[in-house]
C-alpha cells in the first residue's frame, strides 16, 4: 500500500502539464501513487502525459482514471477520494508545480503530529512578480481554535487558503466525514475546504514553501476575475447558500465573525456579477438571490460598524450598488 496518493486532474493543460507532472514524479519521497484523472479535454494533454510516464522510472506508480465525459474539477476530486490507495491524499493542479521535497516535508510533519491535515506554504507566480504566503510553524488541536483562526481575522498570516491543493489530508478522515466536492463545480475549493475546516479537530501549518501557484489567463480563477458566465454565476449562488447554512451551527462566540466573513465574501462576489456576461434582469435576479436569508446579525465588538456598513451595501437596490461600484472604479484611476 502506498503512503501517499498524489492526485492531478488533466483537462486542456497541454502547455503546462509536463512541468506539473515532472514536479510530481521527481519527488524525493518514495511511496507515492500518482492518480491522474482524465476529465476529457479537447487538446493533447493526455498524449503528453502518456509520453512522459512511458519513459519515466516511476511510470509504474501512475494510474489513470478516465471520466466518460467532461464533468468538472469537483468531480475529479471526488474520483480521487473514491479511488486513492494511499493513506494520505494530496491534490495539485496540472498547471502548477510542487517543490522536490514537498511530499516529504508534509508527510514528515504528519508523522510527527498525527493531524487531520498538514498544509504547506505557497508562492503565487504571475508574469510580473512572485508573492509568497508563508505560514508560521503551527499546530492547532481544537475545532473551535481552527475556526477562530479562520474567521476572527482572515487577514492574519495563518489564514488557511481556500484552495484544496498543497494540503496532505488523512484520507480516512475525509471518507469517514463524507467530505466531498460539488461534482459539477469549477470552484470546488469553497465548499470542500469549508466543510473540512468545520469538521477537523486538528491541523498543522508549516513555513516551508512547497507549492508554486501559477496565475494563467486561461485558468478558471483568472476567467472568474473578469466577470461571471451564467454557469459560474449559478455556482456561486450554490456556494453562498452553503456558507449561509453554516451561520446557525458555528460556535456562538464565533458567529458574528463568521457572519462578517460571509458578508465580505458576498460583496466581493458581486463584482463578478456586475462585470459578467449577463443581462441586467439576470444581474438583478442574482443580486436578490445572493442576499436571501441574510438578516442583520451583529455583536458589540470591533466588527459592529463594518458589519452594518456591509449589510447596508448588500441591501441596496442592484442599480444603486452597481452605480457606486462603477463610480469608485472611475475615481480610483486618479489617485
């Protein structure tokens, strides 16, 4: 039995998949099953993959699972959860890259601390710069403390990024807790990671950078930043209903902080609807769906005024809100 399963989805990544796959195959850690999920793209990504594994010494450790048709990145993660043979599971994207000692570092920490997940530090790489997110070396052994770290101050350096990658999961915990992705989602990270954090009783962060995250103009993340298609707009409605469902089950002492986090997430998402390829009527409809069930919840703390202001923004008519956003963007060009 393998110690670790490293899973990678393959879908229209021909220019990048060689870099990603070789960074995985050339790991210093030995006991890895490489589980590649073919999500039926239209380019020659899988030809490149098969050519690499045919000649690579670790080709025998590679297993390819083919979806019958394109289902989405959420489904590729579920396929990995269902089929992984390793004791621990690591996700990476097929347009990114991991450091040669990535799995070794995460596994060593897992053996040392025996936690539900070990999370590495990361670098975001664009055409212009490299931005590092470096954690403190930290172990948290309480669900309340995990959620407190996540929602009381989400600007803190140990805030756990929402992406599913660069985390070594105890796969028995994931299966026991039935933590899954929404199958047809392209933004599968949001629900999976939030569900994991709400159920986890322990986690470890390490300061070592183990993952290079490339910002590519054709990726789902980059496309979303330009405005939402109807498909993405619908998916974010599902995500927001999921987030709102947690408002009544989070620890009472954290509820006001989580509420503020949800408000902030919703406001940020509204920019995507404003810029999206949608009719005005559709934008108004999505705007109303987003704020469904969001009654004002405040407590006497530092977030009191901020929560009220965000709630007021959320309750504005769509036309007024979009006008404020466009005015702000115009004025920001001059300062």
